[in-house]
C-alpha cells in the first residue's frame, strides 16, 4: 500500500482555516482514490511502481489566483482552482520517480472564490 505526502500551505493570512481538518479530509479522499482499482486502473499512475504520492495544496485569495491564472493560463480573471499536474502532464520518458516518490504537482485554491461559489450555489 502506498502512502501520500500532502503539504498544505495557507498563504491567505486573512482567512482562518483548520489546516489539520483539511489535511485529514484530503488524506481520506486520496486514500479512497488509491484503494479504488476502477479509478487507478484508468489513471496515469497505473503501471508505475511507487511508495509515495506527493502533492501540494496552496490556499490563497482571489488576487493571487488571478495573477497566477493570467500569468500561466492567459486568463484575466480569478478562478476557484488551478492545478499544475507535473507528473501527469509530463511526457512518459520525463516522468521521474525519485526514491519511490511520485511528485504529482500542485493544487491552488482561492478561498475567496470558493466562498463566493458556495453562497451562489447555496
């Protein structure tokens, strides 16, 4: 059974969040996915041998995700989530597993946008 290393960074000083609870919930979701053969058999990690999957979650605000969206995606608006899927988006011959660890990438979440969407969608 592989394990996950999930690094959570709250880069949004004005938004109070329980990082321990987020860590627990994300770990539970990752464990569910990794234990579901139907999902993993169709995944880019299928047929790779690894011990650990690592990814980062960065919690930020609309201003910062807007800047990232504009710089990397040429979209001049804030968005809810941006992902940088390093391993999955790499060419197969450029996918590196170092010491049994696959670094999946980074998930950037705008807490402002998530809050706006939760209000809009009840």
